[in-house]
């Protein structure tokens, strides 16, 4: 039995259409911070959006479950070096004590990886990035989303 594929197709134009960038599909395309048992990690988008600064200051609002980072000079007394000009895909900061404290305070499971999207904000005329862990994604040790 032969199938007939002769369909009457309507002709249209491509006027007004735009190609959707592939950056919107697959992996996270914006700034991301994750927290797991021994460290916090910022993806390359977070580093880039803060102009590839060498050091940041990390501020935490424990009651709101929010982390705020701001670029600071590397010689600042509270500076955390996160970017040494290397072409890394992320900035991994080992901070066992901080992560343990936050996981206990926020009642997070230390066997789970917590991931949250960040966004740029302006505070007192300075650009900073905020990460809100009240609505975070959770992943088990195998990378499976929970």
C-alpha cells in the first residue's frame, strides 16, 4: 500500500521571525552558585557578569537564606580570591566551615548539592550579585535532580 505525501502546504514568509539562540537550551546560561558539603561554586557566567574581577566579598543574610557577592580589590581585608585570570569554567571555593554552618542554619542536608540562579543588583551605586537559596534546585550525589 503506497502512502500519499502530497500535502497542500500553506506558503509563509520568515518576516518577523528571529532565530532563538542555543544558549537558552541545555545547561544553565546565567550566573549560578552551588553549595555542597565542602565548598561553594560559582559558574563562569557569574565571574563574567562581575567583569572577571579577581576578588569578591561574600555577605550572607542567614534569616533570608540569601548570599550577596560584590567585587572588591584583592588587597581588601575581606577579599576572597575567586578568579586568577585563568580560563576556568567555574570558581570553586573550599570553605567547609561556612558550608557546614549554613547547612545547619538553613536545615539543608549535607549530602545534597544546592544550586541557585543569581542576578545582578545595584546597592549604593555598586553592582553586586544576589543568590536566593529559599527557592533552590537540589541534586543528589549522582547529579540526579530531586
